């Protein structure tokens, strides 16, 4: 996870054992997920409640040393996340 100017976070993840072995192809889909920043942990909890009210499945707020987030999926099954940093 990298903190960039303007408050943006950029994360790189690997999924061991899921490699295709094929060479890189810029036309192949490779999106892990899209995260949306929220301003505080309180706001994150409010989003968890709102997702529940809307019937959107999620696993609740997950905490890590680099921040906290809620993961869920859009109707096309794309992974999305609301995220806040560790100091909020």
C-alpha cells in the first residue's frame, strides 16, 4: 500500500497460486477491485449500515494496520470497497 499526493492510496496485491503463466497482455482484464475513500471510521460504519439496508451483501468493517474497509460487489460482480486510513 502506497500513500500518494492528494490523499490517494495505491495498493498492489498478488494472489499466489492463481498465476496463468501466460505473458502479460494489456488487453486482458486484471482489475482486483476499486476502492472509494471515506473520511472517517464513523462514516465507514454508516456505509456498512446503508449497504445492509439496501440488501447489499458485505462482510462488515475489516481492520488492518494500513486502514479499515468494507468489501462488497456490484451487480456485475466487480469487487468494490469503501476504505479509510488508519488515523481516521
